[in-house]
C-alpha cells in the first residue's frame, strides 16, 4: 500500500507544477499603416466647412481621434504604456508644432429628378427603340481633405470621398435622404480611423510557462501568480518574475518576465529576454511589435517604456 501511495503522490506534485502554467487572453499591438502624424507635437486646426449641409460632425469626429493620439498617459499601470502613454502631444499654437493638421470638407445631400434612358426588350422588327423616364435619385456626399504641414514647409495630403445614392425603381421609392445622410456619416466614422489610430491590436492567448522556484519566500509569492495572470496584474507579475529570474536564473522566469514586458510595450526588453528562449510564435509576434517600436522612434513619437 505504501509503495502505491508514493508514485501517486509524486504524480500529483508533478501535475500541480504542469497545471500552474497558465494561458490567458491579452491584446498585442503592431503597426497597421503608416501615419502622417510625424514628430511629437501636433496642432489640430478645425476644418473649414465648404459645403451646403452639415449633416455629419466632421470636426468633432476628427478631434476625437486626434485627442486619443495626444491624451495624457494612462493612469492604469497594467496597460500597454507604449500605446496608451500619449504618443503625441497637443500644442496650443501652430508655431510650436511638428505637424499642423488642417483642411476642409464639403457635405451635400440632394434629391434630383433625372432623365433615365431605357431600351425595349423582346422580339420585334427593327432596331430596339429607346424610351425615357424621369426618376427621382436621392444623393448624399461627403468630401474631406486633410493637409499635414511640417516645419520645413513640406505638406502631405490625405482625402476621402463618400457617395451614397438611391434611385427610384418601379413600384419602389428611393431611400430617404436622411437615411442616406446617416449612412454617409457612418462611413466617415471609419474613414480616417487608421490615419489617426494606425496601431492595430489582436487578442491573443498568451501562455505563461510554469516556473520551478526553490526559495521559500519566492515560492510563497509565486502562488499569487495564477490570480495575477487571470486579472492581468502585469506590474505585480513583472516584479515577481524579475525577482525570481535575478535570484535563480530560470529560463522559464525569463520568458514570463519577457511576456510581461511585451504586454506592457517594452519590446526591446522583451526581445533581450526572449533571445534563445522563445518559440517561433513568440518570435513572429515580437517581430511585428518591434516594427511598431522602431517606426515610432523614426517619426519622433513619445515612447513610454515600463521598467519593473
């Protein structure tokens, strides 16, 4: 009986170590598109309305996107500080800006009576005879042009044109102008999204490997790791894994610490810790994240790197 208990007990101990490895869902970030927001200080000049009907709040939408790129660093220490740390800063006047955002827009919606040509179908003698009908066509359009002016006098441009139409059909009314205007405004909501939010995120399941800990105090602290991973308490996790790695030099602790740095946006520190330890999936993910980091360096954005 005693001999049977020993293997079972040993197996339970082994399984407890394996089960301590935990996989949770986190957001990882990479570069989606390039941006014309170069430098760290940005001045946003409200766009001029050159249209006849202001059915969409163009300036409000652009100001919202602009504010997200220039807001103060987040108060939540467990969020990716590279992304939420205020990549750019808003300045009160154009003279002190690295880039000035300006431009204009034209918004129109009309109901037009158009002459439409048709050709009779069917079998008949001679050539088909065209005939004409007057039909109502409702139209809504929005044209937005942005200019990005830099200190050296160069200017870059970006524009979007949105057209929504609905033609009267036999026995069917055209879509109301109000509905077309709403569709046009909705399309604009996403039109400049990547111009200002050029960073994409992907929800990934991150696998934290189990770590063998010898030190009694560290072992007691390590018991909290499971709940911290589940609750995304990255600061506490990073500090814990750093202590374990510095005290015992475990490769698993280095990977866990690197994962914490990665999720917090310190990709250079993560790359150093992953060197020779990470698998293909981590390396492929980190390659895209480092592309974002180096691009932000290139355009002069404010980079906030967390250290544990």
